[in-house]
C-alpha cells in the first residue's frame, strides 16, 4: 500500500531565509532544524529544505512517495516497464 507524496524537498541557497519564510507561511516551528536540513510538518505533509541540494544536482522540488514495502513497490514499477 502506498501513502502518496508525503515529503517535498526543496534545494535552497539560503537556509535561514527559507526557514524564516516558511515558518511564517506555515505558522509552525520546524520539527528538525540542523545546518544540513530544516523540516516542517503540517497536516501530514513534510516540507524540507536542503542547503546542499543544488550541489547534488537538484534543480527544483523533489516529491517523495511513501510506500509500506519498497521492494514490492520497486518490483511493481519494474513489472510495469520502468
């Protein structure tokens, strides 16, 4: 069973500014606040910021689809032609 897209990761150039902006926008404090990652959770949706994302090749937001069984999900994708 899948849970759908529950995490969206954004590459950011300025982690402090992103944290301040989204804290104001979402009205919550981050659940994780580290130099390598800041994460917010609201209504079952996680929004995360990676200050090294651009250096890793991220050009925009990346959605993470949560699944109960990664092996089964991978097999289903491969069987479907992925």
